[in-house]
C-alpha cells in the first residue's frame, strides 16, 4: 500500500486524553499492519448493542473483515484509535473513522467506544479530535448515519456542532448528523 500522507503529519495527529482518574488514553492514527490484532480484539469483544449502533445492523466480526477495516491510506480513509496501556499490554478502546468522497469533499464518519471504556469522555473527545484531523486534511463536510434509537450519539453530535436531520421513513436508520466546515 502506498501512503499519500507523510509520517510527520500523521505523528502530529497523535494526542493524549487524560481520564478523570489520571490514566492516559492516546488518540492516534491506526497503524494498518501493527494494530490489526488489537483492532480485532476490540471489535470481536464489543457488545451486540454497540455493534448494532455502530453498523446499523448486527455485523459478524471476522479477522479478515478487521484486516479490511485496518487497511487505511489516511488520505481517503482515516482511522483514529484510542489506545490505553494496561500494565504493559496495549489495547484499542475506541475507533473513530471517516471515508472521504474526494469529488464532494464530504466524508462519512463513524465512531465506537468499547463497553468497558464508555462514559469517560472518550467518545466526545475522540470525535472532537477526528473533526480537527478531518479539517486539517481538507474535509469540507462530515456526516454520520445514526439509528433513531441512538440518542447518545445525537446528544454528543449536537454538543460538537453537528445538525440533525431525521428521516421518519427510514425507520431504524433514523437520520444523519451533519457538520459543515
Ligand atoms: C456513542 C458512544 C460513541 C459514546 O461514547 P462514550 O465514550 O461513552 O461517550 P462520552 O463518555 O464522551 O459521553 C457519554 C456521557 O459521558 C459523560 N462524560 C463526558 N465526559 C466524561 C468524563 N470525563 N467522565 C465521565 N463521564 C463523562 C457525558 O456527559 C456523556 O453523557 P451524556 O450522554 O448524558 O451527554 C458510545 O456509546 C458507542 O460506542 N456507541 C455505539 C456505537 C455508536 O453508537 N456509534 C455512533 C454511530 S456511528
């Protein structure tokens, strides 16, 4: 795979978020080969509900699929992971990603935080960081399809400046969160 984004720029997308208890969570671009195992552990241990809200229908997670999800080029497809160090063992605890349509400058964004690490501000702050990275990468608009039952992401999105557009006809595919920059 050929990268179209240089290492220095990627390094500048790394930041540390500190939890209330003092622990550090590193937000950084995913390393496609190195991080596959951690990413597989993350996705394969998510609850069914998290999986459903993330994908809008339950998705079976296989090693092969996770390898596909790890195959990013940072230019069109960007993934930022939240990584913790658990006594020497590194773990992915959240995944935030967007996919850019270069012809429109709009990117679809999606985020998921592991059950064991929710309600610690990781979702809000990783999303905020992803917005910052997207802006620096020239993304003009971010949008996310969300379930109408997913009030939590709607509330976080609105706090961060997204507008909502609900589609009653879409049933469980409730609507879109949109951020124009
Ligand atoms: C939606 C989701 C990303 C939120 O992640 P999260 O890390 O739990 O989110 P946060 O901790 O930032 O915010 C959740 C709550 O914690 C609170 N919180 C924020 N910072 C906090 C902190 N430092 N300590 C404790 N709680 C905090 C917030 O007030 C927020 O409460 P609210 O929902 O009543 O406003 C997560 O639940 C998830 O992965 N859901 C499944 C996938 C999904 O829905 N993705 C979106 C569609 S693509």
